[in-house]
């Protein structure tokens, strides 16, 4: 009898999407090579480190929180989800609060 794998372990990503994620991981300082379009072990390890540094579950899989934090989701990661971005990573990714959302760094009038 074969043990059935959870669906999230069998996800298929198109090469263009993998390349986009690899570029974002590289810009964030986690992947130190050219994108290949393949979700290989160096990419999984880079994602694991990124997830661990952001206090996300370090699965090595491109989950929604990680993609949103990398700026690749349908919208930015809400401020109240996960820890604040490290200043260097935020600057690299060009992170800014969503429009209409006050920055926690700015004093409010």
C-alpha cells in the first residue's frame, strides 16, 4: 500500500514562475546563482532559509506567505502577519506599506 502524499507536496510550477521566485530569492540575498526555472535543491534550501528567517514554516515550498513577503503574491503580506521585515531585505525588495496603510515607522498626526 502506498502512502498518499498531501496535495501541497505535489504542486507543479511553471518554469517562468520558478524563475520569478528564484530572482526574488536572489534579490533578497538567499539564492546566489542565476535562475534556472527548476525547483531544485538549491532553490528549496534558499526558500527554507528565507522562511526560517521570517518565522514561517520552513518547508522549502513556495507557500502564500513567503510569496507575498517576496512581493510575488496577489497582494502584499499584511503587516500583522509574520515579523517585521529586516531593513536590508525591505530595501532590496522595495517594500513599502500598501497605499492607505500608515507606516509603523512614521509617527501619526
